């Protein structure tokens, strides 16, 4: 369990000695893509020339070195063989050892948190059955960054004791990526609306939609696009800008499923959709109460394709199946969208940052479409003069909606602040800290991006705010905040 240390300026804020540091030893199996098909064929020809005896000797070395590092190396290597087998220049039946060795040459390990482990978000664990009385099991999401500065979403679990002490469970032995496929079904009404937002509703798209039912699968869509393109004189869909855009949108909406036996701390959401191929960044998880009283977990995150960063939405009920989908509308801009944990007056509510400077509030009757942002808060104090944003979803208290903020001030120093919004009308700010809640200590200001403390989500338990936070884009720590002290300062 963690120990805590009070802040000299604010004794009701206590840092813990619990720090999560990046571990370069945590590796994920990934496909290895060569530059072009011609090179793949040459590699395959070399592998086909090896004798069966040498194949088995080389494969034995692969398994001796790598099998203990992964949950199911054999299955992954066979999958990579199937992926590349179209480049083989023979239809001859191959032995399984040769298939495995070929698969190994088109696979590699990725150290998913070799560079950093940061920007945490915390929510109550969906299973509280084993929590001691007065304690709370939690689930922590983290931004894991590795080679090429590609970010993925990883997880840890832990326990907050009745006295506020925090313990994080050791992560599982392996890291695993799930099975990914396009969304099971699409609604024509919503898909049309998304195409309109993208300016893709033209004659070809209208003909494609006309060929589909009110709900359809990716296979249905792909077939309709192919038929319409051929009728329009295109040899393939990639020759049409409109067709490419339709399929790109569909591929941005997908799901990832993990085996039920996989521990949560071994699951990794690695970039897959075209909009996020260079990173899934800063997931802000929230336990959302639906109209019928049940709960679902949402997370807004930033998808980065190497040039443009756009917000996307993640949804899961069980942390086994995750659905990723695009967000749309003119208000879907910039980074740092944060969803309220329930509807307000029958509408979804979201915090956003439209302009790299201010915090906005917006409402919508549809979760995936956002249109009218309203200014909520401007930079007001010197420590936030450059930029103001949120540090995760608002937390509902009897006194109002607690919003943790981040402010950027002199020397591009990031600090964490707080404000309180009216319980019935969140557009009214009824309290705001004039000084930061948390700033980087001398030990915390060293990192990939110095002088930064930042969070993607907190929770309240036993009259304490549990605040996980990033230290200079390198590691993650925890602070606890006495709720009475914080509310008194906000008032």
C-alpha cells in the first residue's frame, strides 16, 4: 500500500510514494511489414531454399528465445504466414515448421512502453465482488509510448483501501493485442450523416447507400462499393475519391475483442484504424450511467495518423470487447474531449477545447454528433494564461460537478487546477481555484516533456479525490485530495 506526503502549501493534498514507470521489457507481438511486395517475395524465396532440417534448427532457436515472452507465439506466427502467403511463388504444401519460420521473419516485438507510461485515467472496476468492506477496486488506463513515439492504451488494476491507501496490482506476464475486425453492423441513418459531414454524399455514395439495408455489415458495404464502382467505370474502388472515403470511414469504426481468460493488465489497444495509425493518445475513461440505470464505459481519445489529430470514441461494457468509432460534427475539434458521466436534461454533455485556449461545454442528442460548443471558462490566472483544458470527465458531487483542469503558464509549465460547476446548469462556474492544485516537484519535472503534471481522469472514494497524474510525459504517480478541503477552497 502507498504512503502519502502532504503538500506544504495545501495540507489537504497528499502525494503518494507510488510511481508507475515505463518498462522496456513489456513487449507486444506485431506484424513486420517490409517495404514492398517484391522484397517480400525475395525473402520468401530465400526461406524456401532452406532444407527442412535447417528450418527446424532455425525455428528451435526462435522458440527458445521468444516463446517464454508471449502467451501464444505459435498461433501468431501461423497468422503472419497466412498474411504473407500470397507472395509465395508456389502452391506446394509446406510443413508447419516452415510456415512458422516464414511467419517469424514477418513478425517482430514492439516495446510498447519503452519511451513512456503516462497520462492515466481511473474508473471504478466493473467487478467489486472481491473488494474488502469500505474499499474500491479500480481500473487504470495509461498511455504507453514506444518506438516511433506510437502510443497505445494499456491497463492496470488496483485497490483503494477504506483509509485511502492505494495499491496497484503487478501487471500480467505478457502483453496481448486483441482480434480486430470492422464494426459488426452500421446504421444507414448515422452512416449517411457521417458521410455528409465529410462532404462525401455525392452520386456514387447515394447509389451505394441505396443498395444497402437500414443496417449493414462491412462485407455488405464493401460489396456495394465494388459493384457501384464497376458500374461507374472504375476498375477498383481505390480509383474513386468518394469510394475511398466511404471505406476509410467504415474502417475507422471497428471492434477489438480479447480472450476472456486474458488478464486486464495484459490487454493492449494498439492503433488499428486509419485515423489512429500513429497513435491512440490520452484516453479519458468514464463510467456512464444509461437511461435504464445500467452502466457502460466510454473513453474519448485522440487518434493520430502522423499528420492530423482527431477525437474518437471507445465503448466497452466488459473490457473484453472494445468498439472504436468516429465522432462527427463541427464541434469535434482539437484534443481533450471529456464526456459527463450521465445525460443532463435528456442530452449528452461534453467538455471540449475548440481553440487550444479555452474550455467549452456542448450538448447533443446523439453521442456521435456534436454541433454547438459554448464557452465555459477562459484562462484567468497567470499559471493558465497560455492554455486551459480539462483533466478528465466531470465528477458528480452533491455540491456540483467537479472538473479538474490543466493550465499552461510561464516556461510552458503545466499545472492541475479545479473548478466547480452548478449541479443543474453546468454552464455556470460556481467555484474555481485561483492557485494550482498540483504542480511538478523537482523530482517530477524531469522527463520527456519537462515541467508537466497532467491527468486524464480521477474518481472520488471515501471523501477523497483519487488523482492519478503524469509526471513530465514519462511516468505516472498518485495524489489524494481531502474533498472537504478542496470544496472549501473552491467556495
